[in-house]
C-alpha cells in the first residue's frame, strides 16, 4: 500500500518563537528600521527647600539616547525544475512543490527559533537575540549602537547572572529547585526595578531537573467511594511550571545550562511590513539558458528589548536531567 501523505521526520517545535511571533510588532523604512528612545540618566534634579522656598538652578542633562536597530533578512530560494513540472502536472501522489513550500516555512522557523538564544553579534546580517538583549556588556558591549560599558551607561546593561556564585551557587551542580528558582526570580525582579518577567524559558534537561523537585512533593487525593479508571486517570508531573506567579517552560532550542527571563512589556519581535514571509512568485530561468522557474521567500525581522535590565540571561546551570 502507498500512503499518499508526506510524514516529516525532522524539525522541532519552539513555544518561545510561537509566543514572540504572536506578539510581533510591525517595522518599516530604510536604515535603522527600529529606533527606540532610551533614557539612561535622570534629566532633572530634586532638592529640599526651607521656609524661604529657595532652590538651585536646574542643570540640563541629556539623558536620552536612541537605540537603533536594522532588521535582518532571511531568504529561501525555491526551485521548480522543468522535469518536475512536466511529470507532476498529470501524474502525482505527493506534490513536490507543496512539500517544498511547506519546507520553506519549516526551515525558516527552525532558523529563527535557534537564533533567539545565540550570540549573533559576529555577523551583522543576523538578527539580535535574547543573548544580545540581556547581556551586561561582557559579551555584547554594544547594543543598538549604545556602548554598555561607556561612562554613565550602566542603565543599558542587562542581567547576566552566573548561577555558580552567590546565594544560588548550588544551581551550578544540582540544577534548580523550587526554592532557588524563587530566590532567583526575586533577584531578577528587584534588579529590574520591581517588574517581574513575563516568563522563563529553559532547556528541556534543566527544566526536567526543576520539575523533579515539584514531582517529589505531589499528592494524589482520592475521594471516598471513588476510583481511577481509563476516563479518570491519576495525573503526575507538569507540562509547564509556575514559580512566584511566573510561568516557566522548556524549549528545545534553548541550550543546556542557560535560561532566559523575558518581560514582553519591553522585549518584542519586530517583523517587516514589506517582507513578512512574502513569496516573490516564480520567474523563468530561460534567460539563463535553462528551462525551469525559481522563486524566493523573504522575511525581515529582529528581536529587540527596549530595556535590557528588564530581562535576564542565567548561565552556568548544572545538573541537567539529560
């Protein structure tokens, strides 16, 4: 028997990319398609006064800088060979063109998902990432054209937290527990000025270690006179966790030993209005001396944070379950 359906054996899902794309902002224009005014210093000064009401003249402080970002453009050429067109025009079970177009989307999203968690500064053609957004100047000294290590620019630094030191040093060897995760989230919230992250994403192995600490405290409550059956099974473990009111989930593309706390009030994906998974259509290759056609899919985007300190990059996490 021939099964007239294509079963894809590769590729992985990314809940982080799904979330960020679902809340993507629009961007357009020429150079610096995204410009974000950022205040890094106080622009006025306060003082106490007495009965006479006197005060010192104000000092003009230019506390605003523009973070300027260019969108990154990802292209996927799509071939349509002559022989394939002739054969499949009248005789086909699986449309290679449909399979190829589906693969365009899959290849694109796989690439976008992976680049969310890597340091992409070495290649100016690549997009920014959580890694870039939440660095403290150690690995990404310049973000949006602003030097994080310049005098007076400490406000533009993100939270780059070594989990092998300080209060949570045990995380580097045994991984996260509920207690150490709660402490870490309180620290991140405090450093961010009291604003808690929207979510935390971890690698599956590190997530499984944290989940084990929850499983060890589970209780199954059985009502008198009731029983378990195929329809009312006992459920154990958790597909996602919640610590201190903050959702925590796993993503295949997040590297082991790292986790990211993200506040979507300040961090978003920007998608080009003119290149949002757009297809050029097919064009003839006859001028090149070949019978066939070729098209291209293009997407322009970037992942940016308007406030780096609102999020955190946690590294040196140990004890991954796998």
